[in-house]
């Protein structure tokens, strides 16, 4: 009997979509017998792995990993238990 083939679509090629792709690859790699898997990744920004969250073209004020202001560091230190 021929193994079943799969076609999978992942919407979003940012960090979560990249993780999903890696987990799918690991899952199907472990399956016996080997299966044909076709994966289509749809990413609006064109930056696979970065996605819209880490898009280098976004305004600097919108960057996710922006350094905190000195006051923010103080609040974080004070608020820790």
C-alpha cells in the first residue's frame, strides 16, 4: 500500500510559522514509512523567519525588541518580587 501524501499550508512565515514548519518536518521525518509532504508557507511581508513582527522595514518606533528607557528599567527593578 502506498503511503498517504500530504499538502499543508502555513499562514504566516514569522517566528511561529517557522517553528510550526520545523515541528512538522520533525514529525514527518519520524514517520515510517516515509511520506510525501508538500508545504506552502504564506508570508505577507516577504521576510521568512522574521514575519511582520520582526520586519526590518517597519518604523523604528514599532520595533518589538527596542531597548527600554532608563525609567522603564527602574520600574522593572522595583516591581520585581
